[in-house]
C-alpha cells in the first residue's frame, strides 16, 4: 500500500483489527451474499492496493458490507468494470473495493419510456435491451465497457448531449448506499417529479465520494428512424469555430456538433443529424449550406464514435468552456503542448463546450502541468470555464499536478462531504482536496 | 448560536442595507405578502425586504444568520405549494425589484438574468435573435426565474425539452450564511458535485439565487399544433399512448376534460370543439420535414383513437388561441366554481387511464367535481377539485378527495408533485413517497448547506411541528387525526 | 338602423356558479372572492412595473380591499395604494378569473371618498380638479396662451390648490403638440350623411375632448358622415361622468350620467358614437355607475339601455364598413392602445384594421402595448411623478418604432407620450385614429398630420 494519510475519525485496521474486519466482511451478508477476497495488485485504485475486495450479490448484501465497513472504519472505493478506476485523484486510503458488477437487473417500463438499471449493468447491455424496444438511453459510449454506476459516478457524457443533456439530465431517480450502509432513494420512477432534493445530481460525477450507487432510473428516448453524419475538415481553429457557430445557429436541430482534432493535422467538424429519413436530405443540405465546402456524408456512425481521444492510459484533460471559447481553448492547449514537444488529440462537444484532450502517457509531468496551466489561463475570464484532469498518467499524478484547479463552490462541496461521510471513508481524495 | 431576536429588531439595520423604501413594516403592506398562490396557508411576515442587488441580499441574509432569524425567499408569489409562506418570526426577502436581464449572449446561446425577471421576459429578450427559453410554466408571464429555480418548474413543453434544471448553466447564490457563491457559468458540467442541479428544486431552503444563466434554444424551424377532440377521456388517453408508442416525441401533449374546457371557454372564449369529452393539444416542433412526417402520423393516430374533430393551427395567432385555453385553465376555474384546490401529482403515463377512472369514481362518490387539465405526455396530473366554501363540509370533502388523488399517484409508482413543489402544503406527504432513511439523507444535505436551519424552515421536509411527528415514522393514521383533532392536507 | 352592429361584447362576463343564485347581483365580497391570487395581472400593472411591490399591484390592492372589509377599517396605507392605481384596467384584461377590478376599485374609491379624511392639500387639489375638468366652458378658458384663467372665478381655488403648478407642463405640451387651435367650427346639431344614409348615430362631444381637441370631434363627424351616417350631436350634453366615476365621486358621476342619458334619449338614436376611450368605457357601464349611486331605480334600466348603444367610433366604423374612398396617405404610423379602449372596451383590432385599410399607410405596433402611458385621465395631475416615469417608458417604446406619427384612440394618451418624448428628443406628431381616416378620405397630404416632420 502506498503512503496514505487518514481522514479524521477513521481508525486503520491493522493486525488483529484487520483480520477481524476481514472476518466481519465475509460474514456481512448471509449465504455468501457477498464474496470477499483479499485485494491484489490488479485491484489497485490509483496505485493504492485495497486490503479486501467484496462483490455483494445484491443491494442488501452491499448495504451489509458497507455497514460492516462503517463499523470497522474501513475506507471503501466502489468499482464497476474498473474502466476508470484510476481516474480522479488517488484515494488517500483504500481498505475495501466494493465491486458493483453483481448489482444487475433491468426494469424497462416501455410505455413510460423509463428504465431502472442496477449499477453493475454494462451500459452496452442496457442499450441492447432498450434498443429491442426501439428506445435508447441518449448517451454515447464514451468509455467502452463502462457500467451504469461507473458512467454516472464519473458523469461522462458524449456528443449527443446537446439535444437531451448530459447524463445527469437523464437520471430521474437513484438509490444510493450511504457511508453507513443505509440505503437512500431520491427522485422516482416518473420523469416529472419535484418531490424532495434531487440527490442524484450530487452523486452524478461524484466519483463515489458521497455514497455507493446501487441503481439508477433513467428517462429514455425513442431511437430516431435515421441518421446522417456530416464531416468537414477546417483549415484552422478559427474557421472551425465559425462553422460550428453557424451550424448551431441553423434550425437543423443537430444531435451532435463535434470537434475531432487529431494530434497532427486540421481540426474536423462532425455534425450528427437524427430524425425522419425524409428530412435528412434537406437538413443535411442546410448544414452544408453554411460550410464553405461540401462535407463528407455517412448514414452510420463510424466505429469509436463518441469515445475519448487518445489511447488508454493517456493523461486526459477535460476542458469546459462557454461554447464560443471552446475551440480557442483547445488551440491554446495544443499550442502549449507543441511548444513542449507534446502532441495532444482533442475531441468533444462544441454544442455544449465540453472537450477532452489526450496527452500521451509518457509526456513529462512538467510539460503536462504547463499545458494545463496554459489552458486554465486561457479560460481564466470565461464564466464557468474550467480545466480538470480526470485521468493523470502515474508520473503526472506522482508529480502532484493539481487535477481540479479552482473549483467554485468547493467549500459547499466539503460541507456536503462532511455530512454524508463524516469519517471521510468513501473514495477519500478521489475528488478534490478534502473530499 | 445567537439567541434569536425578533425580526423587528433588525429593521434599522435592514433599512441601512436596503434603504427605507426597501423595508416594509406597515402591517397592511406586509399583509399583502401573507401567502403565495396557495392562499389557504397564510402568515403575516415579520418584515418584508425588497433588495435590488446581490450585495443587498447577501447583507440581509448575513444579518439573519448573525441574529438567528429565519428568512424566506419570494419571487412573484405564484407558487402553489406555500413555498413562499412567510414567517412571523422571519424576514421575507422578495426579489421583485431584481428584474434586469443582464445579458443575452447569442453566440454562447444563453442569457444572464436577475432572479425577479419573469420567465416569459427571457424568451421575449431572446426572440429577436431567433432563440427562446424552453421551460414554460402556465404562469410564465408572471412567475420569476428565481421561483422557477426554486421549484424546478416545468411546463407544457417539458416533455421534449425537460425542466428548469435542464436549462440552467450558471447560478449565483447567497448561501444561508450570507456568502455569495458563483456556480457554473455559460457552460454546464462544472467539476465536482452538481450543486446547480441540487440547488434547483430546493424551494429556497438552500439560499437565494441572485443571478441565473439560462440556456437558450434555437427557435424550431417548424411548429405545428393540433387540437383533437375526443368523446371521452379514455379515447384521448388511447391517442396519447399510441403517439408515444409510435416513437414520436412531441414538444407537448396536453389534455383537458369537459369541465376544464368549460372553464377555459368561460374565461378566454377559446372555442374548443363543443361537447367534447376531452381535448388533446399536441405540439410538434423541429426541422420541417420531421415535423411534417410526425404530424401526419399523429393526426392518423388521433383519428384511429376516435377523434371527432381535428384542428390544425396554421399560424402563430391560431397557435396562441389553441394554447390560450390551456394556459388559462387553472385560473379560469374560478369562473365555474367559487373555490377549488389545484392538485399536482404524477403517475407513470401508462397508469393514466386507470388513475383517471379512479379519480372519476372518487368524484362521483364524494359529489365533489374534479376538472382535469394535465400534461398527458409525462403523466403529470393537475386535477382541480371544485367546491363551494359556502356549503358546509364541502371544503373538507374536497380536501379529502384531493388527498386521495395523491395517494393514487403514490400507489401507482408516481410522485406527489410534478412541478408545484412540496413547500408547506405537501411536506407531510413526503413520508408517503420516501422512507425515513431517504428523508434523513435529504436532511443531511440540507443541514450541510444550512446548519443553522434559517433558510425557509419547515418547507419541503416534514417536521414534527408541521406534521405532528418525527419525519418518516408515520405508519398509519396519526392519533390526532384519528381522534379528529387534526387534519392532514 | 342597419344590422351592422352586433350586441356589445362586454369584456368581462360575470363569474358564474357563485352561491345559489347566479342571477343575483354580485356583492362586493363576491367580487373580491373571485380573485384566486394567481398574480397573472402583475406584469401588466403599471405601478407594479414601476415599483415591484405587492401592495401596488392589482392582486395586492384587492388584498387591501379584502383587509378593509374584514377588519372594518380603511387604513391610510390602503388609501395610498388605491390612489396609486391608474385605473388603466390592464389587470382586467389580464385576469383569467374574470375579476372585475374596475368595479372593485370604483367601490373602494367611493368608500375612500365617504370614509377617509384626506390631508388638506390633497383635498384642495382634488376639489380644484373636479371643479375644472368636467366643465368644457371652464376648461376652454385654460386654452389659448393660458390667459383665460386669470379672469375665471375659479382662479382662487386653482391657485390655492397648487393645481396650476401641475398644469403648466401638460398644458404647455398641449400647446406645443396639439395642432394650433383654430377657432373650431361649432358643430351643428345634425350632420347629414353623404350619399345614401346608412345609419343615424348620436355623438358624444365630451368635456376635455370638446375643449382641447375640437378638431377630433370635427373629424369624427366628417368621417361618420362620409361613411354614410347622419350624425346627431345633442346640444345639451356635458361631461359623461367618467372622471368622477373613476375617482370614486359616485354622486357626481351619477349626476353627469343621468344628464347624458337624458340627452341621448331625447336625440332618439340607436347608436351613440364616442371618440374618447375613457368616456366610452364608462358609458358602456352606466348601469354600474348609477347602481353605485343612491336612488338609482328607474335610472338603472335607462342607463343600461343607453350603455348598450355606446360604441367607440373605431368599433362602429369597422363594423359599418367603409363607404367613402380612402386615399393614399404615405405615413409610417405607430398605434398606441389607449387603456380604456383596449382594456376597458376590448377594442384592439378595429382601429388597426381601419388604419391598415388606408392605402400606403404603414402601421407599426409599439412594444409593451398593455402598459399604461401614465396619462390615465387626471392621474398625471394627481400623481405626476409616476405618471411622468410611465410616460418616459412609453416614449422609449414609441421612439423605438421610429414612426413620425403616433395614433391613439384617446388624445390624452398621445399627448402624454408626445410630451414625454419631447422632453428628451423630438416628439412625433399625434393624431386620433379618426383624424387619420379623415385626412385619407379628404385626400390630404401627410404634412397635414405631420406638420414639418418627414413621413418616415
Ligand atoms: C395559475 C398558475 C399556473 C401555474 N402553472 C405552473 C406550471 O405550469 N408549471 C409549474 O411548474 N408551475 C406552475 N405554477 C406554479 C408557480 O408559478 C411556479 O412554482 C413558479 O416557479 C413560482 O415562481 P414565483 O416567482 O411565483 O415564486 P414564489 O411563489 O414567490 O416562490 C416559490 C418558491 O421559490 C422560492 N424562491 C423564490 N425566489 C427564489 C430565489 N431567488 N432563490 C431561491 N428561492 C426562491 C420561495 O421561497 C418559494 O419556496 C403555476 C401557478 C399558478 C398560479
Ligand atoms: S387598473 Fe391599472 S394601475 Fe390599477 S391595479 Fe389595474 S393594472 Fe394596476
Ligand atoms: S389575475 Fe385575477 S385572479 Fe389572478 S391575482 Fe390578478 S385579479 Fe386575482
């Protein structure tokens, strides 16, 4: 286990105490409701190897495991398929990895366009089930292999969010296990509902720091009958910015307006139109009309559509900027990289102003820090602008890069953390300083 | 903890903050603020302040925090859950003088407004640029954006476009401690917990929104509105299901029953088809070709479901006329009944026919008329329970029917409120929908932001004083209710 | 009488379902309880627009009325907020519940007049206003470069009241903006129809209209005659009582109403055409005016009968349809909705239709059409500051249209706005709708309406 500091209140299980905790975990859920095994190096979370890994079979078993963890003051990191387990900050400590992959189950209320899915359901399985009824969860596959819980906990949204919003907008209800193992539900099973606080919003993108998501209820949309993807390479960022603005201002109602800027070469604009087949020609023509050259057309999405740029393991920067500033911020970021010999790939939604940039995993940490700093400086005056580092390659992480930067409302977030998890035992340190 | 003082003790300092004209102490003036749109909850506010800036709001709230005096935010006072019910021991902070539209940023497709700006004024400001603000509560010409934030208000067009929470990019809030915090900006998805999302719908219990950045949408290329008359509610309901099953996502599907039609007719002479048992308003918007294709499908589905008359709006004026009846329906019920209760509950769309039948039964059994106006697309019912308070016992029976309708909603897996919020009115119904643990967890959140409990206390979550018992432990009828000494609404 | 005029469309049908007998006249309490506190009336209320306070909104004022009834006390606070009301009736148009705010405020004001002792200064000012305005003869003395009032027996009261200090700005504005006062030809008692006679109508000449805007009356008579109406103008008509009624001076209003009813009964006409929005609005509700006064009885029926015959001139002309040819009038004109026409009588489209029918006239709308300009009868004399502020706002909206001519169905409004515009830039010319029609029918050039301004 790496160097760890403990949050106030939690007492580390050592020696006899650790064994006692292990025994208690194994007995937490009756009838083998929760398989418990010792952690291996492969279970490491951001370089921190857990003492135990528990895989509860159902929410009740998961609750029992968490209750035992609370009793023994264990630090806990929830994990789905582990596709993003090394995202965020490294946990200050991790006694137990709680695996959600057995928390499955899909309840699809077809006529209500609503589905409830267990946290461990792979998003791809969910989409397949929904697709058979002509419906979909309007998110793209940003990280293949993600589970529902992982997707929600990291708040990852893809290109199509301009029409139906990011993931958080599709969540209408959620059941979460608190740090003390108590199950708490918020929201509901109907799309329209304003009863009580919408705590699901807090858990979306919280990296498991406030609780363990066990199931999520989503609103769904019908799968549109047809789609068309138009792509055009722009001679430079400024032209691309103008094109995107023109497309967004047109009444063509695109489902996605994406930037795809490979490490070398010109940025490309991709516009996704979805809807009645009969209307696609006219809409496509309207999009083409605002572009200087005829775009490339396709009637299907290319493989890898919506996925993050770069290769697995790359350091990933997330740039959130008012849409008109997004391309400029991307350009600044790339220029800052190039000046230091780093070629960054950028992809993301120009409609919403959320982009990801991939910096090769082997880039020198100081150079990465300089790139991040340049991007942050570029967005300093932009209302809501932020540059975070959802994933830092190990050397970058080790160099102590500030992954989050200045986060507005951080004091309120800490206050929430303190109430929900007074012992700071849930994924401590994965999200910002003090959380 | 400071020893709480009476709000009157704050008056000189409040005057120093808001100026003499910004502090109301005259009882007659204060009394005009005694309730919001739900008048059967009323209380005389201790003091009323009318700040004009964020700095004033922050200073007022800080003063309240220092002195342990509760405060209640209020926008236009159109709320229907007594969320803005004042407190005699507190300060009512009214945003009606903070109504400037600070910026319309066409390129970033957003507008920055003060909280007192009326919802519709945002669209009015954006319209010349070809944009609009999507959430459109029926009260849109008057309700404030701040109030919309607090209630997470929705409207007819939320079926396709979502609620207030889906259209807010940035917030400036004054926390219950009096601190000014800016969240988000001209782009959503700020890092960390989604505080904006959690603040929206918090009914003024987490602080006061003092500046709001809302997303603007491009006006659709085509909008087509259809008015379909059906002989019965059942037939109308069948049409709704058929439309949804066909994979069409209209911008809005609204339904009104015969009684609601009668009221709207009396109020605004909307000339809906005579003798209809139900009318459906279906609006489609988007790219022209899509809308036309879907429109043909919807028209055919309505015919199949038994529509007796179909009318299509061909221009903005006709469209407005069709909507006028729907949008005025609530307030118009005053024309056909001396008093009424507007209920707001949600059921899964598929449960609509069943629940509507049960409501009709309830009405028949109790002799209390119920008019139905609702967002059929998302199962959001707005039964209007009509009664004459001059008739002895009628109010009580109406309240019973209204409560029974909520029970029906919960029983069918729905919600006790789809858009009007919990406020004081439904706080005691929260345990019907949420477990004690759910409620306790919500309270954790509230106390994280407002440890002193001074922000709109006793709203949203049940309290012993309000509901006669600790939150959530109600398993059957409360003894006081059983003995007839108290009533639950 | 040709069958051109449908029965009047009262903009406010009474609320039904009230208690046992829906036919029974609604009590003040009934009318109060019609308000469901929804707030839909707030955004169109000019004082709410100005101050953003509940008690200066219709909903708040209704609440204050309820408080007074409930407690049996009329507080000075309530009176102040009633006084702040412009009586523009925008709230009546906005209210989906059909609350008759017009009836409520008139009753509340009558209560105020009966029960509330005003401070001396206010009393004097009001006395002066009501000693002056309803009387055409006295008003006329004020015209011309303000010389006449010296000689008037009224001068002592006027001077003590301070009314004169308030008058000069508006009067000066009138002098500047109103077309020069030619010795207006006195209208004959009967004006013959041109061509085939299509209708015989009575015409109200009004007090303020008659004194300050005789040319509007002349134009009205000419247009009516051109379109085939025989116009009867009873000599013995005076003020219609609107100003008094709006101010809660119920007895005085009833007196004026009774003599107006009598004058038009004698004229034996089927329709009474009115060219001043405020007068028309009140005359259509003469039954209420007389019901509010003591000893109504027989008058109530007579008042009701006459009220049913009243039409705004544009309402009447639009129904009648044109007979005389409209000649081109290349002008860009902004149309302003006078409150008592749009809110008081629901007349919005007719004047616009009439103006649009004038060849080459480009009609533009003014933003925020529901908000009062602040003129509001005598409001600008009693509450000059808010009136001026509202005038400024309206003037900004009018200026934004860029139109050189402002048309309204009430000359007072047009003057108020033009005066406000003149205060910070060039003011447009102002005209009553019938003056535009008159110019078109007579084939006069735009300059006739515009003075030295360009046609835009
Ligand atoms: C006729 C009628 C029709 C309606 N139709 C709809 C509808 O279709 N959809 C719908 O959703 N609602 C509807 N409503 C309800 C109401 O209009 C909405 O809830 C609206 O959002 C309330 O806004 P308001 O400004 O009037 O808020 P208020 O009533 O003044 O306050 C509502 C709540 O918001 C809080 N609040 C106000 N301002 C702030 C602020 N700046 N910061 C924090 N908290 C604040 C208050 O404390 C209170 O809890 C309707 C109401 C009426 C009377
Ligand atoms: S009459 Fe005009 S000023 Fe008076 S309350 Fe109504 S809208 Fe406001
Ligand atoms: S609109 Fe009508 S019912 Fe609503 S508050 Fe105003 S007067 Fe009352």
